[in-house]
C-alpha cells in the first residue's frame, strides 16, 4: 500500500482525501496558501506545507511548487482531487517521471479524452452514439457552412476544456459568427487553445453520467449513473443517483458503453463517462471526465463503494475489490452544492468571514466541507463551501430528508445558495422528476423569501439584554454554558433561529 500521499488540492476534496488516507493507514500531506493556514484540510493532515500567495496561478496551479513539496515531504504518490491540476496530463507525467505514483488515469488516456473532438472520434468506434457535429480544426468559414447541415439550435464548444467555458448557444444563424468569435477568445484565454467545433443543441435533454472504476490489471466496472440536469450556465448545482429517467435496460446499456470506452483508451482509476438523454429516450456520448467528480458521494451512498479509497488502492497496483455483479445500487441519494453566492442577485459571488455555521445532522445526512466558522471566503477559488448529500430508501424520502437538512443548515456572514436549493426541493416539477438541463431557465423562478433580518435581530438583542441584568459578560464558548439554553429557540414569520 502507499505510505505517504501529497494532496495537491484544497477545501472539501482535500478533507475527503485526508480521511481516506487515515482509514488506510496512509500519511496525508497537505498544501495551503497564506490565506488558508487554519483551514480544516491543513489541520487534519499529518504534514502541511505553504505554497505561496492566495492566487491559484501562484499556488495550486504551479506544478513546480507542488513537485517541490512532494520532494521535500518524501511522498510516494500525488492525489490531485479535482480541478486545478487534476486533468493536466503534463503534470501527471512529471509526477510519474519523479518516481511517484499518480493517483489518477494514465497521462495518455487524459490527453486522448481531454480533447472533446478526439474523444468523440474514439468513442464512436465502440458504438456510442454521438451528437451530430463538425470535425476538428475547421476555419470560421467552414463552420458557418456546416451549420445548416447540422441544424439549429447549435452549440459552439471549445475542443479543449469544459465547465461551460468556450461554449455558446446559437438559435439564430445571424448570430453564429459572433458566437464562434466569442467562443474562440474565451477558449484561448481559458485553455490556451482556440479550437472550437459545432454540435447540435438537444433541447430538453437530461445530463446523465456513469461512474467507472478501472485497475491496472484490466478490470473495469461501472457504479451506475447519476443525473446532473439541474445546471446554471453549464455548471452543475444538484445531482442525484440514480436518475428517475433511466430504466434498468438503459442503465445496463450506458454502463456497458462506459466500460468499453474506458477499456478502449486504457483507462485506470476513477472516471466518468457522460451522456445526453433526449426527450425521446435517445442517448448520445458527451464527454469523459478523467478525474474524480465533485458528485461522487451520492454514488458512494447508493453503492457502498468508497471511490476515493479505491483510487488509492488502484494507484498502489492493487486489484479492484469488486466485480460488476457485486454492484447493486440501493436507495436514492441527492447532493446539493452549497455555494457562497447570492441566488437573489443572479448568483453573484459572496465573500467575507463566516461568522457562524450550524451543520445538519441525523439519519442519512452526509456533509462534506472545507470551511469552518471564523474562516474567510475569498475571491481566489471556487465558490463551493460544502456538499450536502442525503440518502433515502426512495426518491421521495431523499427529497424530504434533503428538505430537513437544508432547513437545519445555517451559514452566517456570507450569502449562500441554501434558499435556492430549498425552493428546488419544493418544486413540484422537480419532485415529479421532470428535469432537464434548461430546468432553471424554463421551469423555475426564484422567489424572494428574504426574512426581515433587521427587526428580528433587534428583537433578539432585546431578549439577550433582558437576560443579562447583572451586566456580566457570558463567554459564549464557556464549558457547559449556552445563551440558547437561557433564551430558548424561537420562531418568527416562519423562520427558525
């Protein structure tokens, strides 16, 4: 087994990997920046090294600094998590060249599937249907000429990259030239590659992804599917497993294709093969993510497979502990990404100090976070502060459990997307499983349910002062004391405090 692993990441995924290492008896080594000295992943790791100033370009995206720490700490493997350098094939190769294990897929597989156009050509050889589109390397004039043959609406997509960058929807032929120009500029700035291609836009489609695991001995299995259709600007916000739209027959078909795609490219470790499912039930290959996915916890909840620990075992050369017939999904799981964004202000980023945090607990609740009360939410990194996942015996129970968990969850000091998630869980269309990738645009309207904080906070101050007539200050963290034991929990205008 591996003895010492450098975690080249931060936040909740770094915490997740630290825990997996601890359970396997592996020493986890963390990295952090100047603004994260007190972060949970730093506190939990056995060793931690500062890699510089806060901007990601000077720290988590600086391969030289990560490799320097790996050498100083004498680690025998590097786990990239997701984001930052996780899908950088050159960094993966550099880790391997330094004699360390790369806890991820081979660099060759990363390069092959990292280019969406090449990936489309590769998966077509295993019989996976592909959304109609253009070939790579076309000039603007050639793209314009090919558009009518593909048919509108269209997507202009970056050949190298993801996360919605370098992507434009086009419904009007007169707007295609501008969309191509804008997509090229964004792709060049984001990925250093301005190649784009055209793809038919499937209206009303669902986003379905299949989790795969592959060892170095040629064994490949899938862990069923997840649905990730609740998106905003191509960014996933809510995921569930399994999908309410996938039948047993379709699940078997998509799983088989995902396994064959992984075998064809010589894939190892954890990965995700993604599909689009249209209204008529037709499915199309979308892309393959060559890394651990943000939403892996819901697959773990329904299968009982610890995906992160499996990636550590696979990197050590061990055989998969499971065969396909061992995978029997049970129940339903839903995950909400809790972001430091204000949903009432078009999801504008919200930065500042987290003053208080009250986390949900109870049966079937799993919370993964990399922040704590007193920490600063900065503009330097992704806005996700936590992943809230729940499990239930049925989809209905999972929704009810998520509603309870969201009602218990309190984060003060910054705005979060908790109110948004609450309204989605209360949506009758979501409850009926009638979702697609345009759900938020076509079938959802965020309601303004902001509580009148001013009057209520004033009332709270009056109550607290009335309890302190002896003028003595009560330390809030004193052992055995709590101001809430005195004042009690109270409810006003439907909001609990």
